[in-house]
C-alpha cells in the first residue's frame, strides 16, 4: 500500500470520526411518552393506556392482561436474552423486586424474544418477577414510551397514577433507580 492510499484512508476515517462526534453532540433525549389518537376521533390514549390494553403470554403460554398492574407503581423492563446488558442487570433487578415483594412497586419484564429462548433463560435464572413474551411487537411498544432507537434494555417507571415518571435506556444504574423508586 502506498502513502497516497494511507493518506486517503486516514482522511476518510477522520471524516467519519468527526461526523460521529457531531451526531453524538446533537443527539436529543427521546421524549418519555408518545400520545396516539384513538380510532374514530375518540379520546387520545397514552403509551401507558396501550400497555394496560395489552394481553401478553406468560412463559407458560397463557395470555395475561397487563391491566392487572394498573393503579400500582410499575417498573416495566423491555429486554431480550441476546442482549448482554439486559442479562447482566436481571439478577439485581430480580433481587430488588424480590425484596420489595410488590409492597411499594411491581416489576414486569417484557421480552423481545421467542418463547423458547425466554423459557430456557428463565430455567437458568430464578427471576422474581413476571416475564411476558412480546416478540418484536415489544419493540413497537417500547418506542411508544420514547425508545425511538429501539435499544435494549429499556425500562419505564410508571407511577400509581398511570404517569410515566422516568425512562432508562441501557443497563440500569441501581442507585439511581432506588432513589427514583423512593420518590414514589
């Protein structure tokens, strides 16, 4: 390889580096909730309303209405078995959920994965909160909560009043999460 080729490669790499830095600087945080319009001009509903309107299968394949979590502080964790940060945070999240036992808040996991992968994963780890199978539809649901990129893990803290209190993209910082839960 001659010096001209090396110089061109270095220039192209520098250009991409600068472009990446500019994108990162100008990146805006996603809004925490998206409003959608109900059909036939009805009352607008929120992502929370849509979540509670869902019925997802549990790991036994039984449909479970998510409306049963309505009116309680709820931490919704969107995850997948192939997502390393998701898998890393689950034992601590499970421990947190297990210690509280639903007294002050509840935790549910919405898997963007196949039932077989989720069952195999759950057999290895004892998870202290319900896991629901959403498949790729879970990505769309998480996007309604402001996860525009569809990144995982994505966690949503919903108050008992049905309002989104906070969203977390990426592996949870548990000190921050505990402080946020204490505010509920």
